[in-house]
C-alpha cells in the first residue's frame, strides 16, 4: 500500500481510463492532479532508492524467472524523476494549448495516461518480454498522439512512425525469441549471469536484433528518417513529449542492455560504430536543422543531432578505465536530463510563438522579442543548453563527457563533441537572430495566454537549476 | 533437429520476408500485411524455440497470445490511419514531396470550406 | 529508378542473409544451460487458481503483461476513434451493394449465427480455466458476431461513441485494474498477487469483464471504420 | 554563509537582478528602468569599494560551491579581481548614464538594458572567478549576452557583424574549453594561486602543458583580439555607441586580456613559463598585434573603426607587459588594463556624441567640430593624447613602465615596438585633432538633432560621462604616485604575483 512502485503504473492507467470515460478532450484537470500525485510518488521512490539502494519488486509474488520482476536502480530513478518533472509542466501547457483549440485535442489525455504508464513500466521492468509489451504500448500511444492533429502531414508522419515502431519492436521480439530459445527465460536477473564472452550465434544475433530494433525506435542515423515528420508534424505538446521522453526510453534500454545483459558482447568496435553513427547524426541533423524554414522542423532535426550526441557515450564507457567510464556515464545521464528539459521547453516555446504568429515560419519571427520576451528567453536558454554552453546542464554534461574523453585519450570524440556544440549554435542562433530583428510593419501577433508561456519557462528554469544541482542527480544515479 | 525447430526455421523465413516486404512494398495495405507476416514469423519462432523437449511450454504460448493481440491492435490502428489518408489524398501511399502535400492540404481545406458553406445553406 | 532497384537489391540481400543466419543460429542452438520454466509452471499451477497452464501464465504468472496488453488494445481504439471523429460519413466511394437474394441469405444467417456465436463465446470463456480458450478467444467470437450484424445491416455503424458505449469499452479493463489495485490492499500486498483462495474467482471475474470489453473493442475496430451499409434497396 | 561570502553574491546580484527585472518591463517604464539601472550600478560600485577597503585590511573574500564531486564554483576577490571589478563597475555606471541619454528614442530599450546588465554581471564574474572552470562559465556568458547587443540595430550590417562575432567567440570558447578540461585532467581541481600551480607536475608533462598553453592563448586571444584572431572587433562596431564603449573597449576585450594575466601568473606561473620559453612567443604575438592594429588604424576613414583597430593594438600592450618577465613591465601591462579602459571609453563616448548629435561618422566630416562641440572635443583630445602617451595623462604612466620593464628584462626590441606604435598612434590621432580645431566648420552638419541646439552642445547625459572619464585620465596620470591611484594598486598586485 505504501509502496510507490505499483501505483506509478496503476495510477496513470486509471486516470487514462477515466478521462476516456469523460469524453473527447476532457480529463485535463484530472490528469494534472494525478501527475502531481505521481511526482510525489516518484520522489518517495527516489528517496527509498537513495536510502536503501536498488529496489526489486516481484509482480504477483512470483519472482523471476516464473513471474515478472521490476527493478529500480539509480539510472531508473533518474529517468522516472525526469519523466515526471518534464510531464507535469507539459501537462499544464497542453491543457492551455488545447484550449486555444488550434488542432484537435482528440483523446490526448487518455493516451497520455497510457503513455506514461508505459514509460514508467519500461524504466522499471527487468524482463525483456515485458519490455516488449511496454515498447508496444509506448509506440502505439506515441503514434496515436501524432495522429491526433488529423491533417495529411501528421497522418503521413503517424503511418511512417507506426510502421517503423512496429518493425522495431518486431525485430526486438525476434531477439527475445532467440534468447528464450537459448536460455529458456526472459528475466534479466536470470539471463545476466548466463551470458558470457563466448556466446552462441543465436545469442549474438539476438543482441544485434534487439539493438537494431531499439535503434530504429531511437532514430539514430540512418534510422532517423521518420523522426522529423513525426515530431515536427504532431501537435506541439505531443512533439515536446516525444522528443523529450519517448526517444529517451529506447535509448535507456540500449544503455541498460549495453551495461547489463550484453555487457560481455559490448566490444570497443561496436562502441566505435555507434559513436561513429552518432557523429554522422550530429553533422547531418545540424545541417538539416539549419536548412529548415519551419520552427518545429528545426527543433525536430535538432533532436536527430542530439540523439547522435547521446551515442557518443558508448565509446566513452566501453573498455576504458573505470574512472573515465564513470565520469562519462555521469555526463551522459546529465546530458539526457538536460536535453529532455531543454527540448521540451524548446518545443513548448516554439508552439507559443507559432500560435502568436499564426503560422510556423521562422522568417515571420521578427519582432517577437518585444512581444513574447519570456518565450523567446525560454527558447534561447533551451538553445544554450543544446549548445552545451554555461550556465546550463548541457554544459555540465559536456564538461564531464569531454573530461572523460580526454582522460581516456579519445581525442577524436573530443573534436566531435566540440563541433557538435558549435553546429547546434548555428541553428539556434538562426532563430534567435530572426527574433531579434525589428518587426515587419504588417506583422500582427496574436496575444497568447500566459498559462502557455510559464510552463515552458518553468522547464528551462528547471534545466538551469539543474546545472547547480547536478550533484543531486548524480547522487541518485550513484545510488544504484 | 527436432520437429519443433522446423517451426522456428519457417518462422525465421516468414520473419525476413515480412521485414523485406515492410520496407520494400510501396502500397500501405501491403506494408500492413507484411507486418502481419513478420509478426507471425516471430510468433512461430517463439513457440518453436520454446518447445525443446517436445512438451508444449505454456510461457511462449502466453507470450504469443499477447503478441497476437498487440499485432491486431496495431493493424487496426494502421488501417484507421490508411483510411484517413485515403480520404485526405485519395492515395494509400506515402506522398513523396512536401510541396505537393501542401497543395493537397489547401485543396482539402477549400473542399471542406465549400462543404460547410453548402451545409449552412 | 536505378537507385530504387539498388535499394531493393540491398534490402533483399540483407533479408536473405539475416534469414539464413537466423536459421543457422536456430539449428546451432545449444540445448544445455536451459531453464525449464514449463516445469515450474506445472509445479506452481495449483497456486494459480486455474488448471490450464497457458491461462495460468497469461492471467497469473505473467498477468502483468496481460494488463498492459489490453491497454494496447484500448490505445488502438483511441487512435481509431481519433481518426473516425474527423471523418465525414459517406465520403468514401466504396460502398457495399448487395443483391436482394444474397442480402436475405446474409440476414438469415446473421439471425441464426449470432446467438450461437454468443453461446460459443460463453463456452470459450468458461473452459478457459482448464483447456484452451479464455477471454481473448471469446472476445474474438463476440466481435465477429458484431461484424456480421453490421455487414448484414442489423447493427448500425458506430459514430462518436456514447457515454455508455465508452463505459462498455473500458468496463473490463477498469475491472481488471481495480482488482489489480485491490491486490495491493489484500494480505500479501504485492501488485497482482491474488490470495490463493480467491485467485480462481478473481481470474474468472477478470476474464468475464475482458470478454465483454475486448469484444466491444475488437468489434469497434470494424464498426467504427466501416461505412453505412445501404440495405434498404439495392437500386437506391 | 558568512558576510564576506554573501558580499560576493551581492556584487553579482546587483546587476543580475535589475537586468532580469528590466527584461520584463514594458518599454514605457523609463523612469523605473533608469532607477533600477542606476541603483544597481551605484550599489555595485559601493560593494566593490567596500571590498577594496577590506582587501587592504587583510580581509579574504572567497566563496566555494561544490557543483560536482571534483568541480567547484569559486568566487574570489583578490587584488587583481578587485582592480578589474572596480574598473567594470565604475565604467558601467558612466555608460549607463550615457546609454540612458543615447537611447532615449530608440526601440527595444528593455531588451538593451537587460542584456547590458547581464554583460556587466558576466564581466564582474570573470573578474571574480577563482578558478578556470568558473572563469569559463562567465566568459561564455559574456559571449552570449553581448550577442544581442551587437545585433541590436537589426540592420544587415549588424546581423553580419553578429554572425562574425559568434563564429569567432564561440570557436574561441570551444578551444578554451578543451584546453581547460585538459588542464583539469592533468592537475585535478585547482584554483588561481599566486605563482601558478602547474610547476608541481612532472616534467614529462611539459609538452602537453605547452600545447595547452597555446590553446589557452588562442581561446583567450579571440576576445583579446590578438592578430590574427581580431577580425570580429572592427565589425562589431556597428553596435550602438554605449555597447562599443563599454563592451568592446572594456568588458569583452579585457576579459580576454584578464584571462591571459590569470593564466600567465596564477596558473602557469611566470617563472615556469620563462623556463619553458613560452613568454617570448607570447610577447612576439602581442608585438605583431600592436604594430598591425596601429597600421590598420591609419587607413580607417570611419572614426569608430579607427578606434576599434586602436583597441586591437592597445589591448596587446597589456599582453606585452605581462609577457616580458619583469615586475616593472608587468606593472605597466596591468595598469594599462585600467588606463586603456578609461581612455578608450572616453573616445567611444565622444565618437557616439558626434554621431548622435551631428550625424557624423567619418573623420573627413569632422572639420571644425571642435568649435561646434568644444567639451566633447576637449575630452576626446585628452583621451587621444593619453593614447599617444603624452605626459600628464594615464597613457604616459603605462608606457613609461612598459618601456622601463623592457629595458630591465633586456628586451630592447619591445621598447622599439612601443616607440613605433606610439608614432603610429600620433599619426592617426593628431590629424583628427588638427581637423577639430584648425579646419573650418561646414555650413550644415550631416544630420543635426534638435537637442543639439539646446543649452549644451548636446544632451546632458551624453556630455557628463566623457568629461568624467577624460578627467579620470588626467587624474590617473597626474596623481599616479598617490596611494589611491590605479598604479599604486597594481604595484600591490605585482608584488604578490611575483611572490616578492
């Protein structure tokens, strides 16, 4: 009863169902109340993890391998906390956004509830088949949300996204089948000790299949093709949600399996390959972002580039000294957190500006600096986080990552990270520059409700405070 | 090689056929069918691989049941999208360039406006 | 064009390689260091509340998967609803026209078959405890009955679902969820841990609720997307 | 948190808080905005003044915040920090007054003053940073908060200048970041200490340390406008006059120079650099910059651009001073940090006055302007003479010490560089002065403003700041020997830096 773990799964499902009962577009207030409760639950859970190390939870009382285990360690705690910290302001934002009634809200709230349940379960699950189910739940919720706008662009994006996510989970499931065939279990706790350096073809293949499936969902170059249309074409609160959190879920799984289940197979070559793809993603995403004329597409391509940045983590944690690996891990996690907050804020701010301009066009931004100073400030600060400049969490992450790369002598990745930061400055300043220009005479800005501006600002504010509280995040991370 | 492994091998073959079809076939309905073939292949693999000692293993069977339900759900969602797309663009394929997309969008908006105008009369 | 055929070739090559490797891997599979879960299932079967091992896995040992899986179905329904909401009725050129004698045959078979299908569904639900069957199978049959009724024009296509229909959609899911939540308050207090004495009855309640709701949802996939069947006069 | 610790935060907050509030003020709240600005500026000056007094009386101002396990934010006010902070704070006050008058009728004032305050916060942060990590944070903050000021006018030229500014400073920042992280990975955590910290490392690290030093100088050299990294500075002159005055004559370029001082004396240690033969290359780079900047200044027809190239040249005096390995030249270099700031800001104020009052930007348009705007022109002439190094001005003191230092260090070529540069200075300033007073006024000026016909030659708020700073130029020169002059303070610093 007093344990927060089951409630983190049941509560979002419950309010999801209830808001469906309430009808189309309803349920926002219920959702926000429940999100507050969930945030408290997560805080409680994180407190427990910090106090008493990892938490295991045997669902149904049948522990692995018969039943399904949940496992909350430091990394999972950070992700859970991050999810709820991001989603609460976004929820408030979404309520206000949909009240402006620009794009159909549809069944946004029920889908959000189910999506959140999927995320929470995914972060905690220690069972690769259960993870498959959460991946499907997450994927379908995300696709459904993308489709709520209902115009051609978003339907096309949704179909493409759906097919990719199904392909991804299908391939993942094939890997699960091979693992079950090899070991007769799908529980991580059972499997981890069984996988050794020398594995059978089946297990090796399973690792590759699961990795590819998750990479498809994470949209690492060259699997990124579906992302810009899906993230750029969805209603703004959905874009923010997808870029900030949904992408992170599959990345989290890759990281988790890299460090845990498949650690014996995680060779330096594989790490270099992932890092190399990440480097290409940074380059390609940044250039494409720079060439966009629409604000949301720019932010979406920026996500492509930032995903590349995450994958630079792998060469830094594989077969290097334990100290360098630990620093890199810390940097990588802060990078995840900072990016989630910043990207959510960036999309939210972009949404406010688009509402005010009436059209998604960067060229129309001139003069917005005096109309929406707070929103522009939000956007700018989010951009600074992406560039990895002080005083943001992005900077702390970059500092740690570069420190680790320097101390393990991987200078190539140092150069990539530095270039990545500079390239992101290119597209962020493209927007800021336009916004600082004097307004065109014929431009009319529509007034915007402050309840849209403030949640977006809150997200960047949290991201800013993160740079001063990174120690706390790392404490949680280290608790596992 | 036990009999159960034949199912797994056939499953593997179906799986790769599905994957290739999902990537290569242009028509969306075919893509959806390919996805279902892929799914069936995986389910066969799961059941076939689970049956090591020729005793039916209930765990993969339950998993496959779960998987089938998920596949049904995904198929339904995909079909709903495709029908919507068919209504919007009269095509069940991806539209390649975004310019033509904008044009169809505008056409659609005028069409809906005209309809509303008709209705109000 | 050559680009495209190149892509085709590459994809086919990769798929073929993957297929062959998969088959190779399957044939090479070691039989050792294998955990025999099916034995554990049989050992614990008595504590599960049902007698059929697959049902035990589905609703007890791995009941958590099932809880999430029915939510996947609901999600698909939400997506479908979102897409039909914006659809103007009768905007598709496809329409089903039936000649009078065939229509009569369809109507007749629907009237005869649907009650039988409902019976079969009830049977499947009941036997789930000890032999193949259960909520999903029953729900599929129920949904098929709905599709048949719709095709024969006896049941109208669903538009924006009413409050009661929405309740029907989620009734079983909500029931499942509430029972799950209830387990947290019962004696062992773990999520989805049924007290041994109550496990059987809990599972039956859940299955019954799911049969109804999943039947509605599955039928909804068809009934929400289908066009109005014009069965009054074929020549109209 | 002790009183001294909170003082440090207060110093930062005194410009940060007004800045943030100002962002959200509507354009029309002129009085409140001015009040906030002036309160902040005066408060900051008072706080720093109090700390100056405290340092002389042996108080220690240091604040540490543990950001990560091995990463501390350190704010520290030592004698050197106090010098730069005082300069920034005093000139901020002057420039704020000036800017209030200058921007009286222009749009986006809230944005302007908001970022202006942020810049000052960043500059003071640079001054007070107690380790390289903290230094870097404020250094980059300075880059970010000056960008909107550079593009403030929103014209084609401003946008282009902004792009160039960003490319230069962000790349420089990136190089600096790599160098700092590298240094951290060798040394662990460290703070600025008199005499430097790297000497503790084994000699096998010397090649690495040499590369790091090069990277550090490149990174800082962008802002300090070392040739060939100076390209952004003349471009950035499209910004409004107060921006050019404070930021490009004082804050930004000095942040670079100040960083180099910290690196040379308190990270590497001047003895260590000398033993590694790293000082001479730095001195040569500075000399090339001095000559090149002066040369280019000769060819500029636009007054502000000529001043910009003059800045390029003059900032490297500081670097030359610190790289000559003699306490006396160090005194000359560091005191020039202050003197050049005062003199250059005067010149920019005056250039702004001409542009704002009479609409003249080109030197060729300035015939007889001395009789039309006598006060502005007198201020200009005092500062220009100071730049040349005429006796009784602050510039004389700097050059005196630099020359002596070069002699003591037995680097007579440096003294030659200074002489050549002074000659160039004279060549590009004296003709302007000649034009001011000995050419006849034109019938009409390019674009004369209404208030130019008032009681004063121009807006009162535009006139006071240059007069004050021109007076300061004289005072710092004439009373250099008293124990409240910048020179006295710098001698105190140098005594500590050389561990004398």
